[in-house]
């Protein structure tokens, strides 16, 4: 580099000693690459420290871009360049914005007449920048190439729209800008339409929710890309370089511009910190980063909220405001651009509202001030007129200006109560309008209790949305049960929705089922008071009010019974039926439960949970038809099941004497809990085993596999293990299944008088589906582990997923023995991790316990498992002191394992 001919970089950088940098390069004692790397490293460290000390993030973002400009200036001047080539910054870097690991997007622009030396220099420059460790994205194009590609691809046109010359012949950049104007390429109308479609698709991919618990701060609704979309369209239409140039021009109000800037500041600060933590261009606000950012930004745990929950609550409030602003400004631009110069059709709706080109607007600016009820009426009208595509920007602004009118007197006004009930009874558009009311902060004002949970996160893996987003999703799910697709995916819910006498009662229960989250205490009980007050205010009859309040209080009941209790036990079903009382309560509760589960986390609803819910619903229906005063008799079930199974076996060629010889060794519980088809399947295989081998041979173990049918828990793979009873059988089997990456949903264990154990496991694969393909590997793996059972010590050590490692909490164990119960019931609540069930099985071995039944329930990062156990002699555990000691030992062992798992974790793993 000839520094004598290399001009100084003209713009000042107070933190970078340009003179020293030039001196080091001129001396030539060190390679240029080493000097450049030292400069980059020093700048990175200095800027990171300034960020942590709280310096304004805009200063840092702009100065980073300016520093890269300086480096590129000197890197460029290492080579000789003709006037036919220049280096341009495009995209975010073109705007002069760079976060720690943002892509440095470069365009090497030529006039198309580059000689061999220039081509060679381009290659060397790019290689040098890569060796320097810069995150560059580059292209080498002529003017004609750029224009041709931009005409085809809106993303290229958008990037080039913000280009600027960093170094080289600036005339080339000016020529490119001249050929990119709206009158030559991508008119304002076409540009707006393309960017609007791009945003809709981006929102769809992000599930249309601002409130994902691990949001993408760049791409999610209300994120940085929404701000950029506004800027791109506005700058294209108004032909300005920055939004500041539009101040006072009527595009946005001073308040809106303040919201835009403060929101961008907040998101930039989050993004800057996120890049530093991750050490890469990470745009997802993952759980592990949320906690550290909350700490860095000064949030501290309080008695009611964790620091991370306070931080994320603030984040969600910001993006909600930005999403609302995005609606207003894009609607304004759409009106200005697409309807410019066109004769507009205006259709009156009533004296307060009219349609203008399929969007609703007020008839005059005083509508909301004169008639505050119109703040609800506008959403009712949109629900009742599906041809209305949206709200005019001027009307959205008026809603924002006048929503303060929604106060206590507004809420007590019967006219407003009638309007809200009219909305709930609308045949279509309810969930869309509730979402719009939330965005415009109307719903949270009309229902203050809903406003309290707006943006409230639930810091776990069970819920993937904030409380308000989950609530709206539940109502959306309820409405979807009326559609054609629900007939296949949710047939019972679809049937129920078709016969509910008052669907709006279900929607009210959906709005209020989680309304008391975050208040401390049992939210199911606390929410009843709010639901009752709503019903009283809205004139809901006493009978219906009691139903809504019951649904809010009991909204977790059906899920808990189906997943945690043995629903093949007629006593469990009868107890649930008594709680429900009648068919109407059962129907409403089923629909609410399914909508709640699927609205909590779409991955929770699988074929297994669907089958549990169906089985409990149908069994409860039968109990209600039979009458609660006529509980089913266990002997009756046993006799009926044996008869049905025998009929199947006789048809297969077995004789009754052989069958009875096998059955004579089984207890009553087996015939009560297993279906006739399963019993026939087991019996035929045991008979065949006895014909071909048996005790004392190398063929004394059966492993059968099949996907369950409608008579059992359909939607899962059923694995039946028949083997000589000995210690560690359960531990060996669950370890085998864990090795195969199978998730156990249910386990039923029986012992026969012949000294065999009959264990049935219901499993799903890692994606939550029944198994497909050859099941032979399952049998081979289980047989191998069983051969080691008497000297068993293996516990699976599989990689714990990143998300699970983030959620550690103290395990809880509760052991109880009810009078007359042949087993003790042990409930374990612990953080989920691979091999957990196998570890629990090892704990049972260490304490000489026998397991008779298990209900496995995984709720996000938490497992809530129920085990029915006895001591080694088959007796329940009645020693209270011993039981408390056992509870402590179980928790200590599980927490010690959890601590070892977390000790191997670091953020970003």
C-alpha cells in the first residue's frame, strides 16, 4: 500500500486512532492482515464495553458502520483501481447501520469494462476481507446486471434502493440510483403491493403472533422488519432518504414518530446485546439469552415476577405498539399510493360509519367523542360484514386518540354490554376482531382484567404464547371447530359445536379461563370472580352464569383426569362423571379443554392425547346415560371382557380349556383395565410361546408390538412384554425404549401366579406419532436389556436439548396411601430430560419397591408422573416417616442428576 497516495478517511472516528493505523501500515514490519485484525478486535472490545456501560445504542450502531467504512477505505486502497469500478454498501449497511454480527453487504459495481488486473484485484480484495473475519455478503455486477436483477426480485430492488458509495468512483453509484427511480423501476404502487405481500407472508411464517415466547426480533410481527417495511415504502413513495425528512409532512404524528423511534431503540438494544451474547448474528430471543439480557438491562426478580418475565413483558408491549403503528402507517400509505387519483366509492353503513373502497371509516371526526359506543360498534360491524377488508388509517388514529373514553362508566353502559355480546354471537369474524381489538388496545380497556395479562409471558416450555395471545388462540380454536377440517382432526369437538345451545358461553369461558394468571394462588379459582362479574355486567342468565364460572374453575379437570389417572378404571370415570353432572357440562368442558391444549402449544395435541380425551368423553357419556346412581360393577366388566376375548380366541382355533388355564393366573385388574382385543392378542401369543418353549428355555420372553386400535388407546404404539418376573424388568424395558428414542405415554404392569410379569407400554416416536416401519429392533433391544436385568446398572445418557436445560427447578415427590387401596400412589414432578424414567426406575430398585402402574405426562419442560407402587412383599407403604424419607431421597437423586446435566451447558448450546 502506498500510504503517501492513500487519502485519509475523511469522517472522524474518535475511538479509532487513524494516524497510528496508517503508521503501522506504512512501517511494513507486520503483515497488513494482522494490523487490520488488531484494529477490528480492538474496536469490537471497545464497543462491547461501551454497550455494557449503557451508551446510546444508535451511536454504537452508526459508529460500527462508520468504522467498517474506514477499514474498507484502506483495504480498497491496497490495490490499484480504474474509474470503472466502485465499492457500494447495500441493505442495512447501506443505511449506515451495523450490529455486532450483522452482514456487511457489499456491491462491487463496474461499468462492464473491467480488465484482467481489475478482476484479479476484486478477487484479492474479497479474499482479504474474508481472511479478516468480516461477515461480508458480496456481489460483483455491472449497472445493467443490477437493474435487470432488481426488476425481477423485490428484495434486490430494496437492497439497492439504500445503496451508497463507500469508496471508488461515486459516479457509478449515482448512475445506478438514477436507473432505480420509481418512474423507471418498481413504481410506488407495485413496490407497495410487493412489500405488503412480503410482510403478510413473513407474518404467516411467524404464525402471525407477536407473542411467541422465543420471538424473532427481526422477522416477527412488530419486529424490526416491520419498521423497515414502513420506511422502505414511505421512502419509495415520498422519495426521501430517511424518515426524519417526513416529520411535519402529515405522514405520521409526533406521537407516532416517537413510538417508532423509541421502539426501534429498544429493539436495537436487544439485538445488539443478543449478538454479543451469541457471538453470531442471532435474531431469535431464546430463553437462555432472555435471562442474561434481563440481568444486563438491570431487571431484578420481584415477589410476583421474575426479572426475565419483566423484561419480556416490556418487549411484548413494545412490539404490540409497533404492530399497531405498522397497521396505521401501511394503511395510510396504501390509501395514498393505491388510491391516488382514483374515484373512490363511498357506501353508507349508518350515521356513524361508511365504507370507502372496502375499508371502514367514520363519517366524521367527532364520531367517537359524540358516541363512545362506536369504539365497540366498529368491530361488530366488521364481524357482521366479511367484505370489509380493514380500517382506514384516519379511523385507526381516531380510535387510538379516543380509546381513553373506555372507562368504568363506559363498561357499565348496557349499550356497550349489548354490543360486546353481539360481537360474541357473530357467526363469523370473532377471533379476527378480538385480535384487532387487542392490537388497538381496545379489548384490554373494555376488559381491564384482560389488559393486565396482555404481554404477560409464562416462562416455561408448556406455553409457547403469552397469556393474552394464548387466550385469543383458544377462542380461535373454538371457532375453528365449526369448519370442515375439524370434522377430521377434532370430530368430537366439531360435533359438540354443532349442538351447543349458546356457543358464546364457551367463548366467554375461553376469554376468562386464564385471566387470573400471574396473581399468585390458583388462577382457576381466582378467575371465577372475574368471569362472574363479566356475566352479571352483560346480563347472562343465572344458569348460564353458573356454567361459565364452573368452566373457568374446572378448565384443567378433564386434561388432568385423562392424562394423570387410570381412565380404564370405572371408579375414576364414575368420579369424573359425578364432578361433571350432565351431558351439557361435559360437552362444554370437552370443547374448552381441546381448544386450551391446542392453544397452549400445537405440539401438545397428538394422537395419544386425542385418544385419552375421546376415551374419557365416551366413558363419561356412558356413565351419565346409565345414571350416576348406577355405577358400573367391576365383576360385570370382567365377565363381559372375558366373554368378548374368548369369542375372538375360539375363532382363532384355541380351545376354552387352554385359554382358561392362562387366564386363571391373572388377577381381576388385568381384565378390568385391558380391552378384549388386547387380552386376546396377549393370550394367543402366550399360548404359542408355551407350545414352542417356556420357562427354562431360551424362549421364555415375548415382545409384541402393534399400533392400537379404536378399542384401546388409539394413536399410540402398544408394546407388550411377557417375561419371567425378576428385579429390574421395568428399568431394563424403559431404558431400552429410551435408547430407541421412544417416549412412554402409559405403562401397565401385572404379575401372574405363574411367576411372569405382563407389562404393556404405550409409546410415541420423537415427533409424537405412533411408530411406523419394522418393529423388530424394539424386540431385539428389549430382549438384550432383559438378559442383563439381574445385574442391571445402565442409565441412558443422551444429550439434553438446549430448551430443557434452561428450565431447572426443584423436584417434588408426594407419596400417599389411601385406606383400602392395594397400592401407594407416588407423584413425581421434575424437570424433563432424556433417561429420566430409567433413572426413576433405578431409584425404585435401590429402595426395593415394586411398580404396578405408571401414568407418564410431559408438559413442556416439566414431567408430572404418577406411579402406583408397593414394597417388595406387595404391601402398600404405610410408614409415614419412611415415606417422607423416600420422598426426600427421590428429590435429592433427581436434582443431583439435573445439576450435573446443567453443569455441562453454556448459553447458545
